[in-house]
C-alpha cells in the first residue's frame, strides 16, 4: 500500500512539474509575441532587416509614420487602386507639396520609377517628387532622368542612415538628410541623342529612307 502511495505521489509531482513547465512556456510565448508586436509597431525598434520582410503596402504605411516622426506636415496616403504613380503626398518645411513613391524591393531601380513619379507630380500639381527605395542599385538612365527632372532618390543606404539617426534621437539631422535628396547635379542629355544618317541627299533611319 505504501508503494502505491509513492507511485501516486511521484505521478502527482510529475503532473505539477508539467503544469509549471506549461505555464512557463505560455508566459515565454506571450512575452515573445509582445516583443514582436513592439518591434513591429515601434518606429525606433524597426531595422532594415524588418523592412525587408514588409509587403509593399506595409512599407508605405511605415513611411507615413516615419515622415510624420521627422516633422513633415499634412501627410496623405493615396488610394491603393489608383495612385497615379504616387503612394504618398506630404508637405516639406517650405510647405512645398511633394509626391512620394515607395519601392520596397531588391531589384535595380529603373527608369519607370522616375517616369511614374514625374507624371504623379504633374497630376497632383506637386512641386517636388521623391522615390524612397530599399534597393541598393540604381540604373544609370534612372539616375540621369532623376537629375533632369529633379526627382529625389533615397536608396537603401539612405534609408538605413535615416533609421540610425532616428534611433539616436537625431530627428532634425534625419529630416535634413531627406531634404538633401533633392540636390541638383549637372546632367548631359546630349548622350541620349542619335544624329540622323544623311548621305547624298538621302535621309535614312533603320530600313526606311527618303530621297530628296
């Protein structure tokens, strides 16, 4: 009989230990969930690695909060179904309306992005246009057209720099860095032109010609 009591006692102890372990696992799980949520929603805890896991729409929402945190005024999200090339509209410190396109991907930023922002700038009657991307590669035609149209580009390194400044509480420096994306540099459009082939009063382009 004593032996049976010992077995029951051991079983009871094992059961209590199991309950305690289960409770500890539950607490740890909820603490982990809480940490993930705080990292997801707290701007100062979000890293570039977190941004890489975002969807395109999440990245747009993140930028809205980021720009508000940096002191930009009157921020608006455009409709997802019809944005006319702009994901967001805001006013800078000089009250200039600016259209922004968010590009959260690793592919090389191409010419289309600048064309879309420039068109959005005209559609929304904005003074400036800006592209914020997580891509670290920008094609040369994209860069040249951005210079010509004065469209600002903040690439992956720029986004990471802004994140670091924000985490250090250097909000003003981060905002000024945003403004510097619009610094105008000289460009050469002549390199994109091709002279017509004229020979002996014949105008020729490709397979077509006209004799004058």
